[in-house]
């Protein structure tokens, strides 16, 4: 059985937070943020907007493009590190919001690689015959776990969601998922993590909040180096598995964390800038949502040439990393 991406969708909060807005919150500047990260603005959820809100909207748009009804979906996989609640899964809430009554639904924790991990699980469900039509979603409201007094992290992240419909198919005429590749390296888990609200620093213990141990924490410099190496490794693995080289790739959609990470990865791979899709300047790092949002925008803007090879690569906390290759 072959695997096909038949629809893409994304949803973002309406509220924009610019670098100039951040200059009024913490000791930072538009010049520093732009030159060190490439980010100019990010979207921030307002009251009443949750991870499930954006996930469901992105999924509706992907379903509409695929011409699929919610009842046809037999699996919903939602990558997120900012679920609505620790439990039940946000995927179950999204199932309810969509009316996808025939789906099994679960969340997936792989940080910024959540979408690629989800795509890999979807691929395997389809190839094994366990599912026919799957929603893979990445959705985050990171603004609710960052410390808005920490300039090292609060300038980097944003909120939003992206989704795809993945289907079983006999043919290989277009939008065919060629392969997915996932990797983990747990020895660096503490370089990028949320300190509180789990069983180590529970949200029920007042000290977790009082001592500031609830927020996202990152050793940016170390993560940077691992991200470049990890994304290169994942990209090379996908190329080798399909007997391709960089020259066979018409578009790279990398995880959107930092322009300098993307540039360094592209340089190692020998990919020129006009073959890389970037929307980081508008949304910041949206973790698991970054690749599916970029995929949806690239698709709707006609940036992916029919019949050409599209490579997606992710890297995130865990560490987790991975890649997916699609013949569009
Ligand atoms: O999504 C998954 C993975 N996440 C990532 O891939 C993020 C990886 N890391 C990064 O993108 C970069 O490491 C950062 C953007 C986080 C930081 O860039 P950097 O070039 O590694 O800067 P740095 O951490 O070495 O900090 C340089 C200086 C420090 O000042 P001192 O100690 O040299 O005086 C920081 O305090 O920049 C300072 N700094 C800031 N200054 C102004 C840190 N954040 C800011 C800020 N505004 N917002």
C-alpha cells in the first residue's frame, strides 16, 4: 500500500507580537532578535484560544482540501508539548470538535519533531493496513509555557497549528510519501525541556511556581549545534534511502527555529537559499506546528512543483529529530 498527502491546512492566532512589542517587555532589541534568529514577529493565542482550537481549524482546512469528511478519518495523531490538559489527550478533544466519530485519537510527545514522528506513525499504520485515512496535526500554544521575563527564550516562540490528511492509495502519481526517518538521543533531554507541571515539579506543588520551575528552559547554544548536525543526518538518511542526492530536491522545508540553524544546515547539504521555504520571520518557532504550517503555505502558494521531491527535516527537545521525503 502507498501513502499519499491529500490535504494540508494551517491555523494561526490573529494576535501579532512584534520585536518592537518585545522591546517593551524585556531587555532586547529588534536588531538582536533579527540578526541572531531571523524572527520579526510571532502569533500569540488570546483568551479562549487553546491548542485544540488551532488544531481543529487546521484539520478542517486540510480535510476540505482533501475532500474528506470527518467521519472518514480512522486515526488522529496530534504532536504537541502544550496540550490543553495533561489528560485527556488534546487529540480526543479535536476528535470531538471535528465530529471525527470513527477515529482513534492520541497525542504524541516529540517536541519540535512531533509532526515528522506523526507522519512516520501514519505511514506505518497505512503500510500495515491498520488505517486508511489519517489526520496528522502539529499544534502548540507555547506562549503559555515560556517565561515572559526571560529574554533568552521568550523572543523565540509562537503559537499555531498545521495539519495534513494522509491516505492509503494504490497509485504513485502525486503527493506520494516516499519515506520517513526518526531518531532520538535522550542523553541531552535536559538541554531543552519544560521544567514544571509533570511528576518531577508538579503544578500542584506551590514551590514549582514560587521558585520559577514551571517554564520552558533551553541551553540555546548547545541545542543550536546539535540541531545543525541532527537535521543534516536526518536529511542525508532520507536521500540515501531513496537513492537521491541534494540536487534531486526541489524544496526543503526545515523546522523553523532559527535562520542561522537553517543556513548552516543548508550549507552542509549544499542547498541554495531559493530551494528552502522559510516563514520563521512571521511566526517564530512553533515547535511541532512549524513544518505543517510551512508545508501548507508552500502548497497554497504553489511553491512545490508537481512531480518534484520535497524534503522535510525536524529537530527538537528530547533530542528528537527526523525527516520525510515526498514526491509531490
Ligand atoms: O526548536 C528546537 C530547537 N531550538 C532551537 O533550535 C534553538 C537553538 N538555539 C538558538 O536558536 C540560539 O542559540 C539562540 C537564538 C537561542 C541564542 O543565540 P546565540 O547566538 O546562541 O546567543 P547566546 O545564547 O550565545 O547569547 C549571546 C548573548 C548573551 O549575552 P552575553 O552573555 O554574551 O553578555 C545573552 O545574554 O546574547 C544575550 N541574549 C540576548 N540579548 C538581547 C540572549 N537573548 C537575548 C535577547 N536580546 N533576546
